[in-house]
C-alpha cells in the first residue's frame, strides 16, 4: 500500500492530500456530504472527515453523513482543485478565500 501511494503521488506530479476546514455556517453545518457540491465543482475526493469533541476520524465518509461544526475534510486531488474548494467555500459563505 505504501508503494502504491508513493507511486501515485510521484507519478501525478500535482496530486495531493489536503486538510480543509469546513466553514462554520448554515450553508454547510447540518447538510449531508451529498448536499455539498464538492465533487461536482472541484473534482476532489473526500477521503476522510475529522470531527471535533472526541468524534475523531471518519474514513471514507458515506454521502448521507451530516456535517458538524468544526469538521475538517481530508480531500485528495490536484492542487488547483483544492484552491477551487477554498474558493467555493468562500463563495457559498460570502467570505474571502483563505489560502
């Protein structure tokens, strides 16, 4: 498995894993992962969620998982797609994007 990940990340050049905080706003909190346009708008794959207050890690989260305040997403994709995700979050909340 380690060899696969190493080869995948090296061969693609720009493929990476990134942790991105879910904005704490009604546009996200309480909605399901399916409801959020992450895959459609950014082509990123959400591989895990980290939830606060002892909930810990959720690997390969199901589409019907409801987002909680303080959740962080671990996504896999190209660097440009991570920027798109941050821009999407800013657009949906009306706040400036944070790099």
